[in-house]
């Protein structure tokens, strides 16, 4: 996984622990655009980014709402990490393109 830039430092998210992990989560909470609870998910579409094209995560809810988050072109390691995380969360609802 490529490093994540946070507070001027280059870190890998899985390696954070203790106070740094808590602070990162607090910072991320301020940037939330939407929130979907696990029981509200109908389907998660995951499209892998290529070298020159972006990918995405599209979340469809049981209420019919749809949220789409882009994945920057060339971010294959981040895509794989996201895919593994989503498979642990809701493997029966994932559709990979």
C-alpha cells in the first residue's frame, strides 16, 4: 500500500496505532460526505482503476439512494486494500467490475 499523506507525514494506515490512529479518525470524521450503515446497503459496485482511467466505489442503498466515490487512476494497491476491507464487511453484496 502506498503511504497516506496526513498532517505533513507519510504513513501507511494499517500501521497506525494508539493516539495517531485516533487522531486520524477524528480528522476523517470532519470530512464525511455521506454515511451508510451496513444494514442499509443493497449493493456495492467496485471498479478497478487502470493506468489512465479512474475506478469507483458505488454504494446502492435499500432506500434507492446511490453514492459514488472515485478511485484515482493508478492506485491499484489502494484499490486492493479497499476491496479486501469491503469483502470483510459485506462480501455477499459486492459486485466487482
